[in-house]
């Protein structure tokens, strides 16, 4: 390309979607002065200004919103589901995405219900509108603006004094606000729009009001909509498509291709690995033994020891609920300084810490109501947003599809080309339904899906040779985009052609002996016995091999609810419980609860809302005369010569009878009553604790508010004692024949069973 060498002339300004597209543009020039170019985000923020206001930093915006949400919780009691919904907002980017979209497309949130004839979102929108009003007010109070909307800005006309025209390369949507800004700029200097039309994105350009054809590139005068240049686009390059039986198996194709590329001397700047899901990067890092890969998305800061220490301290802080007299921000500053020193990474992390903390100090008052755990968690989230450039890697770039926009390649491998990832959209991105979105003039789910497909199609058209890999299992299949492009006939078996490990490598296999006698000191519980009856091999792995599977978060939520109920009823031991008071205590404890994964807090809040029938039944039982005898009562007893331990959720008395209660959140308790031995074990344990007289055992269905009795406790005990005789001899811990028991078993991989 011709270099810029005339200082007197006005020159074009080039605008690109990504930094990589801009860099590729610059590589087309030789030595000399380069033309001015910038990314689209820099362009729209740089050519306008809002008098007396400054743009709000991303993490400060988050603090303002969380501050408002916490106060809104006390202001919107009339909205029935408000707490669950706000709990979700606090732990997701949904709120930011929604407000941004409304601002960019000039939509007044208060007008949305009028267009929603079914009222599907009316209550949700009440909350959002209330939060947005308070947020807008807070921005003004602090001298900030967020996404520009309406006429809250002015064009910097002086910016264009030395610019001859704008060459705008569009990859994606233009929002209503961006169109308005370009319209005003086009009155100052010519704006030329460069677009590539295909079947996936052509409908996005209706605003130009001119006939366009697919498979053509255009240069269009934005002001007049005149087509200045029309050129045919490239056809799809040479493609091979491979199906693999597992995600990690795709890596074999990647490194085989990299070896060929490097041996052939292909320019490393013209090859790439495309990952629709960034989570796949962990496999590439693990097996990149020759350090050939460079990760465009950067390294995550969470791998550093300091961040691991932060996470550990946060867990402790949540459990202890420690707070002191120091202001939360002052405490955080002292705490981080001490932890940085201990970590030995002070020099490296300090610059990131300073970047975050300098912004925090400017809005110190907004942290007044924060607990130490809350401000530390917020700090950690901001820290985890930081990405570190990968300067130690090789030359072959690994990038997401968005980073590939506008680029051309000689060779590319696209991984994970599966239906759930191509295209991929988060539920939180799509709040309003299609009809509402169309009426408001904002992109629909289909629009966003097609836009992602457009990006992939551009890779296929701008690359000479492409390899596509996907996972083919019962639960995963290729993206239907292959059918749309008539490419599915090219699918080959990838496992037969590419392997991570040599197929002829001899493996020494030693069959494990699963026939053993139970240790003499083995201690049973009802859950351990249930595991044995469901699958002897699962019992063996869990309690004899003592393998620890990942903990289920649903189990943790259930456990927390049990503990909260126990704490509420413990105040009334040997008394008739005050259900209203307990109900208030439970609600307060649910609100104060902490989880490592915030969606679990939402689950707890939903479970708590489902207790309505339980509380109604509890009021009725109090009128009948129940008295609480104990909560979370632990016992140790002997049944048939074997030791058992357990914990009874609650023990009540009614009319000289002892009632053993086990809380359940399951949808169906029929199986527990028919084939389970939990309540029989509890009855034996209750005797060991000294409870006499008539004992009854119940499962308490918390959602239905019903007590379901185990009516044959004595018969169950006799049946249990007969079963326990099995353990007197050596047992073959075989796999179960009931494959439905294997569906959620954590040991299926080592067991070898086909689910």
C-alpha cells in the first residue's frame, strides 16, 4: 500500500472492529508514516463528549448498582418474587447488559410494559425501572455518565478538522445511537461504510434502504446510501471436518496441523486456532509441550498464588462473618497489603491492585454498608477481570471468534463446532421475547445467533484451508450451521485419524479385586447402606477405596436449609414452637447466607419461598399440641452387630408419642418409604438416645407441607437385620444391573459402565 507522506493533506480515518484487524491493516504498509486508525469503541467514545461529566469506569458502575440493589431490597416489598430476582441480579452481568442495550437502542424502560400485551415481564420491569432511576440519579450526583443516550452528548467537530473521510469497517450491529452519531458526523465529513453481506447478516442493513445482494462486499456512502464499490466475496475455502468422541481428543488434530504448518514454513501470522468456548484452552495449555501456542485472550490472573490466598481468606471470612470498627475500604487496604507481602508477588500484583483501589477511594462513601466479606469478594471479582498478555507463548495464535473478525488466514482449525456452542448465547443476554424486541427495534435472539454464524462464515471465506472439529456423542452433535452450508457430508471420523497417544502403546492392566470382607471397624449410616443397595461397586469406591467425588452444590443448598430450620426450632426445645418467630428467623438467615457460587443463593431463596405449605402445616401442628424435643440429634447405635451413626433433623412429641422427622425437598418420597431404611435406623438411634414409648418415623415433604409416615418400622428393622448378615462374609462388590442408578454416579468413568 502507498505510505502517507504528505503532511499538508487531510487524510482518512480508518475504523475497525478489533485491534487485530487494525494491526493486519497496518502490516500492509512499508516503512514510513502510517494512516490514522482506531477501534470502533475508541471511535464512538472519542468523537463525542458530555459537558461536565466523565465516563464511569466499569468496576465503579458495578459498585453503584450493587449499592442501589441492596437498598432496593427494602423498598420493593410489594413485589412477590423480588428477593429471588434481585439475588440473581447481584450475581450476574444481566443488569449491565440490559441497561446498555436499552440505552444503545434508545429504549425507555418505562415504556416496555405498554408493548408487552401479555404482561409477561411487568413485575421484573418494575424492579429494573426502579433500579435504573436510582442509578441514573447516582451517576449525576457523582459527575459520571454511562452509555450515551438520546441527546446527552455533543459531537467534537474539531476532531475532524484534519480528516478527509471516515472509512468505517462494520462487523456486527450498529445500534440506534451509533447510527445517530454517524449521521451527524456525515454532515461534517464523508462516512464510507464497508460491509460484507451474506445470508446471515443481510437483514441487518435494512436501515440503508438500498437493495443489497448476498456474497458481495460493499463500500457505501453513509449519508446518501450510494453504492460506491461492489465486489464478489471469496468462496468458502478447502474444508475438512472431523468428529471426535471427546473434547480433549480434538487436541490431537490441533498439534498435528501445527507440526505441518511449521514444517512447511507458512507465515505464523497467517494461521490460527479458533475456540468458540474459552474453557477449551485448558486442554491446549496442558498438551502444548513445545510452547507453540500464543493465547490471544491472555492469561488469567487467578493462577497466581496471591489470588488463591484471597479466595481462601474469603471463604474463612464468610464463615466467621468478621466485621470491625474500621471502614470496609480501610480494612481492605490494610488486609491486601499484608496479603501481598505474604504472597511474594507484591511487585507484579501491586500495579493491578493500585488500578482497582485508586477508583475505590474516589467513591469511598458507597462502601459504607458493605461487610468485610462483601468488599473483599467485590475486589476479587475486579481482580479476576484482569487479563495478562501472553508474552511467553509461541507464534500460533489461539483466539475466540470475535477476535478473528476482519482477519484473513492461510490455515485455521476451528474446535468445538457443536450445536450448543455455534452459535452460543447466554440466557441473560436475551431478557425480552422476540415480539417485544421487534417492536422496540432491538436485536432478537435469532439476530444474535445469525450474527455469530456470520462471523464463522467469514472465517470460512477468508481462509485457504480450514479444519473443523466437533464432539459427537449421544448428548452432543455438530452445529446445524454445517447443514445450512451443505457441509455435513464432509464429516470424517477424527478418532481413527488423530490420537493424542499412540494407539499401539502397550498398556499394563491389572484387574482390581472387588471381593473383600468389610473392615471390622466399619461404621454404617443410612446413606451408606442406601449406596450399597443401589450399587455395591459405588459403595466400594466411596467407602472402602475412600474416593472423594466433587460435592454437589444442590446438596450444599439443602444442607444449609436444614441447618437454618434447625437453628430456628432449637430455641423451643421442650416448648411449643412460635412458628411466626421461626419463620422470620429463617427468612433473615436465608438473606444473610453466603455461597461460593452465587446462583446457589438464588436456589436457597427459591427453596425458602416453597416452604409456604410447610409453615401452614406447622401452625396446624402447634394447635394440635406438638412440643420440640430436639434438633439435629446425633446418635450412635448397634444394629445386628454393626455400628450405625446418624443425625435426626428433628424430634417432636405429641400425645405421649415421639415423632422422628427427616426433612425432604425431593419431588417424590415413595421410593424412600418403600425400600429405604433411614427411618428404621433413626428409630433404633432414638432408643439409644433414651427416647421411650411409642416412636413414629416421618419424612417431612417441605414443599407439600405433608408428613409421610413409615408405618412398618418394626418390620423394616427386621428386614434390615437380615440384610446386614450379608456383611458377615466376603462380598463381591459388583456393578448394579439397574443402569438408571448410574446416570448421576460420579464413578462411571473408572467403573467402565456405559450409561
